[in-house]
């Protein structure tokens, strides 16, 4: 299944690979790729049979960031479009590039290799888990272009690293390898074959009730930065949506007399 020439969706039963597909440009993001990634996230969020997503890049890199050459080829069109998005009072077209993956009620794992700069690292940060090769090159690179990360990076970095680490990464535009990114907490796992490892992790994270998996993801995102009372209220609210429902009853059966009983389609999540 395909979304566009710049983004290809490959389905393997209950898992979808979202493949950035401008290999000759190291998957530099242009407007077509931006919209295709957003459309893919929106359509997959509605797929109740989906159990997991792997985001990867075809060719030598995951995503080398914004393709300035392509985007600024028509500056009279690009500049007003980009400025208009900055005036919106909600997550805009560029921020949905990363944040939309948090709305999916399934595990999303990014497999990183080669260059992962700017828009690329912000896309990876939008995944639930990141696997990188030890020699991958990562950078929050916007300062090099006189900009700040504005594709969800600020919201996502705060969940993974201390503010001093984030400041150093943002203000220096430093390129770090996968090993350092792992040590800092930007990357969850290192692997020589990040796609294979991402598939293993996605399978582990999607093995149980699809409703419990979705609720667990959405609960943690909601409760992580909330107060104790907000977090415990979220626990009660999400548990009410699970307890006694079909997939919770199936979970009990799978732990008893019917270990192979299939789950119903996911009811929780977009």
C-alpha cells in the first residue's frame, strides 16, 4: 500500500511500515513528504485492526531534515505558507509531522540510521520508542539555519532529557552519534539492524489487549507531566474504559483456559 512517491506504506498483517522515500535526498523533507506523513498518521489512526507502526527511511538515511533546496525553490509560495502556520493557535501542519504519532493507539517505533537531523529527529521523537545504529548521526540542527525546532521538538525533548541537555543540543546544533544519543536518552536502543529490532520491539509492545496497549500509551502521555491528582484521575478514567469490556474479558480467558483466543479489534484510540 502506498501513500505517495515520497512516503510508502508497507503492510505486514497487523503492522505497517511508514517508509520515507526520497533516498537520493537522504529523505530530506519537502512539502509533499510533510503532507504525506500527516495523511498517513491520520489514516492509520482510524485503522482499528492496526497493532503497531515502524517508521523508517529508505536509502542511506532516516531523514536529513528539511530539504531547503526544494522548499525554497518557490520562496514566494513557501514563506507565506510557513508564516501562516505559525499564526495558528493549535498544532499546525508542521507540528503534526511528529505529534500525530502520539494520537495513534498503537506502539510506534522509529528505526534510525544515517542522518537524522532537524525535522528528522523531531519525527523520531514523536515515536514511542527509537532504535538507532551506533553510527547514526543525530542533530537538532535548526540553529544552523537561524531557527528553533518548531515541529514538536520542544514538547517532545522535555520528556526525554534534562533541560540543560536540551539547551545544549538546540543552541549548538551539535551532531552526535547513536551511542551518545543513547547515553543522553534521545535513543531507546542501539542495534546494527534497527528495522529488525524495531519490529521485535513493536511485537513485544503489541502482544496484549489492543485496548490496554492503547490506553496505557495515552494514559502515560496524559499523566507524565501532570500533578499526582491529575495522574491518578487519569488512571481511574482510562481503567473505567477497560474493565469488564470484551478485550479485558479475553485477556482473562487467555491467562486461563483459552490462551489462543483472539482479541477483538481495538476500541480505544483515534
